[in-house]
C-alpha cells in the first residue's frame, strides 16, 4: 500500500494498493531430546561358565519414544539413532537390522545410523561385570532414503538446526551384574609314591578364583587323606582346613606333604576341596574338588618278641640219646609270644648257645659252639 498523504491539491490523501504471492519452502527441523528424559539404563547378568550369555536386545525406537524426542515437523513420529560412541574395553556393542549381528565400531566422525526397528545389544567379555555405555543422537529419518539403517562411517560432528540429527547427545548404559564363578584347584603333582612309615616330598598345587581378582574374598580349603596324614609345617592330621584369601591359601600349598599311617601300605587318595562361600555376585556357594592318587609301598617290619610265659624247650631225661630226643619245634618255643606287622612266618636266629652241659642240635646238625655266626631256625 502506497499513500500520498494529500500533499498536492484539494482532497485528502490517496492510496494505491498492490499485492503479490510467494511460497515459503520448508526446511527440516532438528529433532530435540527432552531434558532429563533421554538417559536410559538396563541390566543383564555376567557371562561365565555358571551363567551363559543371554542376549538382552533393545530397539532403537525404545531409545527415542515415549516423549524422549520431539520434532516440530511431525507428531507421533518414530525416530532412529546415530550411534557416535560405544564402550568396547570389556565387551562389544552390536546391532542387527534383521539378520546377523554386527559390531558397533563408531565415533562422532564415523557414526552408524540405526532405524527405529534396529536392535542393539551388549555382549560382555567373559567374567566382566560393571557398566558399559553407548552414546547416540536422535535421527528423524529425513535422509533415510539416501542413508538407510546400518549405514556406517557417517560424520555427525557438525549438527546444524536443519540437521536430521539432534544436537543433544543421549546415552544408553548397561549394568552387568556379577555372577559367582566356581573356584579352581590345580594339582601339578601327577601322583605320590612313598614308602611305608616314610614321608612324601612336597606336593605341588595351587588354587584360584576369577572373582578374587577384584575381590578380597575368603575361601575354605580342605585337604584330607583316608589312610594317612596331611603335613603342613608343624601340623599333621588326616584333614587340614584353612579359611583365608586365595593369596594366603597358595602360600600354605607350597608346603604340603603326605605321610601314611603307621605300618600302612597300599593305595590312598589325597582330596583337595575349595569352597568360595558365594564370593561374590548372584548365585549360591560354589565348590570344586580334585584328587591325587597315592601309592604306599611296603617295607619289611621287624618282628617283636612279646614274652608272656617265657620261651622254653621241652624237658628231656638225663642221658637221652640224640636219636630219642625229638627236640622242640621253633613254633613251640615261641608259643605265640611274637608279633610281626607283615604277618610273615616267624623263625628264630640262634646267636649264641651254652655248650658247658651238652651239645645243641638243629635238625640233627650240631650247632658249633665256637661259630660266632648266627644260625637261623624255621
């Protein structure tokens, strides 16, 4: 509209009106994370032999829906994400667009785009427990035709107001909860061979518990034998029990020996048992056991004379001839008053005779009174 303000001649001001039309072309508006609504956490169990890996996937839409992201360009829109950082020190973040799982190896200048139906999961390293995170921006799918889900190597370091990616960065954090691991015993010594009434050399063994790499847990170690004693420094008993840390238990195991019971020979078994009392994490107490074969080799035991009534020979008459003297058997002389641990047949060794009143014979063979050697009689 133009007016002359009535500047010339008679009459009031006069106006001239002119109109035209033009179009306002749309531009994409950047999606926006809602403050305090975009940080997400979930949990899973540690992966170890007692707790096999269990996939806990979460879709990209779960990271951006329920009012977590708003976009003035649309109402009720679902959003994808652009992953720009993923912890990989203790596991892998992986994504799947419907088939196999792929590793999420990203940075802000080399991001991966994930559509709303793409799934994301964390695969922890065995025995890891703790926290791991992936960082991402919201993606309004404006350029999805040119860069579909799974596109890698996208530079998201610069996100302008018309960018399809949010300026604010969100974070998904997983807490991997500890699960108790079974402790372990390693017996290095293959077997033990020892003589009866003797003592073995040092037995080499050690204990371990992966949980105790980060926790100062107390465990119970039991070492026992059925037919002998376990020896540790000044202690000797059929069973030794210790309640201590892994480090101190391994010190104890550097000085373990075995000694069979008195006069025992045959086979035995040393049993090593270890209980972790639930140290630590979810799950009950866990224990383990190892055995070590023992062979106790026999040695000859000396017989023992155990006189009760004494040792005598049968009486004979004066002037009885050799032919008429039946003598006394060794078994009658001993009369059961002797003991041998091995149960061997018992004879005697004549180490001296008194020849002042007669001559001694064995099996009608004269025993030389001057012979200093012993004569063995069965």
